[in-house]
């Protein structure tokens, strides 16, 4: 069974994954998407993506979405071409690792049917997956949420400190 974490924005889903990986002591495949220190700069910031097997990289080569304000002060974003390129690359390499991280699956990916199809294909496989799925987005994410091999776990303030130990115990049995 694959596990996908869900919950409100900034509740700690990625932190749960990071702590689980540290407890497991394994290098995982897949991808991570994340903001940099500029996240709270309203005028201009990026979303980055890297392989789950590598450290987070805040470089132009890993920037996949550019956020900024238009002339009217409205927030806009532009999905950069490397979003799909990097995503497909990281997903293609994912099964070579003992565990696959998909952090996070959200609304931007639905623009890329090949990316979505590759995620769903990984869910059919035998390599265990630990992912994050946005709870406030419909569309292709419903296929993840209702996949027969997926269990959803909602991260809350009450359970986020215990979840890494519970998830590590679960995945240890699968990784032996």
C-alpha cells in the first residue's frame, strides 16, 4: 500500500516526509517541489523541483514555476518548460530506488498528461510510494486519492509529530 499525506497548507506534510526518510536512512527516488527563502516576497519568487535523491537546489535550473505580481498588483504564475522535463526525468528514475517520494502532487501537474500518467503508472508498481497530494484540488488528483493501492493520511497538528515514527515502521517492513 502506498501512502499519500494530505492536509492544510503549511501543516507539515513535507516535514513528516523528511523526518520519515531520516528515520529510515534510505535514499529515495521521485521528486520534491519546494519554495525557497524568497517564498514570502510577494513581487517575485519561484517554485523549485529536484530529485528526491538529491539535496534541494535553489538554482535557475531547478526553478519550475515563476510567481510575480502583474501591473495591477495581482499575483500571477508562469509554469516553466522545465517543469515537465524535470518531472518526467525524476519519475523515470524513481523505480531504481527502494522508496519513491512524490512531494507534492497538485494542480500544476494536471497540465502535463504524460507526467500524470507516469505518476499513476508508479502507483501500479511494487516500489513503495510516500507522497503528498493537495486536498483542495480535484481533477487528476482524484485518481490518486481513489487508487486501490493508496491510503490517504491527513496530517494535523495533533498527529504530525508521531507520523514519522509510524510511517518509518510501516515502510521498514516493505523495504526488507
